């Protein structure tokens, strides 16, 4: 169960299969709704990867069996590590203890990205766009700087 204390660490997952990209609709503190890849706060004493697996299971009912770090960025003071899931399967229905997930969908990648761009804060949508652009162009690495500019091919 997620901690309600503020966290300076968060983790998310890119869940891509033949059906597209899995995204979740979140309800914000003022009732606003926006779409993002599944993820959330990493609990104290929990690794980023363990937090990502837990958040995905809670928000989607999917269990990640294999994933690798895709990119790291910051949303304010929060470090966010986003993973690319290579192997995942349905475990059961979502069980969101925080009650912030409104819907879960798997959409074609471009449709999912349009929905994220149209609704999510730019601090979430821009790094996601940068990663997909780098993947499409065949780059192995990129850095999302605090100003959200993309530098490709940095060591």
C-alpha cells in the first residue's frame, strides 16, 4: 500500500504489447483528470523497480516480470524512473488503495500518446514524447534535462 507521506521518488512503466500502450486515467487532488503511464510514489525502503512493479499491479492488475530502466527525469523535486516492461501478464483486477485511478486502457501507441499530451502535465508528457522519438530514431540513450530539452547520444 502506498504511503501518504510526500515522496521524493516515483516510478512508472511503459507497458507496450501488440494492442498498444497501457495508460491510466488519474483523478487529481482538485478533481482534474489526466492520462499517464501507470506509476506513482516509491515507498520508504522500497527500490524504484519494486515501487514500479507494485504501482503497476495496483493501478492495472498487470504483473511485470521483466523490465529495464528506460529514462529518468524530474518533476519538481521528485526523481521519476520510468521502466520499459518486456514481460507482463494479467494478474487480476486493479486494486488501487489510493482511489485515484478512474480508468485503465490499452490504446494504439499514437492514440495513447495524444491522450497523454492533451491531458497530462507537460513534465510528464514531454519526457515520454522524447523517449518515443529516440526509440523511433534508433538512439540508444538520451537525457531529459530539467528544462526538458533533449540531448541525444550523451554518455
